[in-house]
C-alpha cells in the first residue's frame, strides 16, 4: 500500500519531488523544452519554494525544494506554469504531464546527501555525460544559483557524499528506453554522450545562466 502523503503547508520541510511526462514521452530531449523547463523552475523560485537542486531528464524531472506554500501547490506551479508557457511560447497543445507526482520528505543530512547525489548522477547513470557537471540541465552544471542547504541538512563531510553515492534512492523508477525516446521530440545537443572538453564547452553556450555562481 502506498504511504499517505504528508501535506506540507509552509512547514520548512524539504522534499525531493519527481514528475514524469505523459506516457513518458521524451519531451525535454528537445532543447527549447528543456530550457523552458529550467526557466519555469526559476520563475517560481523564492515565491512558491526554495530550489536546492534539480535535474531535467528527457521524460521527467527531479527537484529538491522547500515549499513556501503547500507541497501540492508548489508542484502545481511548476507543472501548470510549464504547460501554460509551452502553449504560449512553444505553440504546443499536447498533454505534457502524467497526473500526480512522487515526493519524499528529507529526514536528515545523510538523506539530503543521498538525494543530491542521485540528482547529480542521474544523467551519468543514463550515459548522457561522464561527469555530473557536464550535463547542462542540472544544478551540478556551473552557473545555476541555488538556494542554500537548509539548516540541519548540511552534509557533515566528504564521507556523507561517498555514502550517498553508494546508497541510492529507492523510489526512482527506470526511465523509458531509447526506443520510446526516439518516438518523440528531436534530439538536443545534451542527448549525445559528452566525451571531451570541447563538447562540454559547446554545451555550455546553450544554457541560460540564472546567476553568476552557485551558492553554498
């Protein structure tokens, strides 16, 4: 039986949230869709939630957020806001999202480190890049300003991060296979495996930098 969701109403709790596209279509494989998705995340940052980490994969996204309203409303801002802008800016009337979303309340510093590592290494695991900082639609990539780690959730040291990489995250399901990916949007530059610095530098030119640098 699925555990009952904890309804968060500005309770200073931090959550890992995940939402997938309708029928797991690889919509964010197309560069304009991926860029609009990251822009939408930042549009509501500071008003609907604090944004600590994120990654935008071809058919889903993960984000570590601390809601400034209810958790449900915070995610609604992301999904509804993107759908509205996709119609207006991309001229698309297709169904974007699966109903609902997955969430996990972060319990402690080690739990936070586990989920940060999962977010950063998701593109590496799927072989879109060799290192987390090479993937342009992730908070691991240089140039994205993120909200600070909440008090009480800061990792104690390198050991926490190493343990996080080994532990993994139980609720994340395998993304759809490449055959499904090929049935939808045209490939974006990040979809190819990044194997050298020249490719990395090329990818950096297409990412909207929301601020000068990532904060602690």
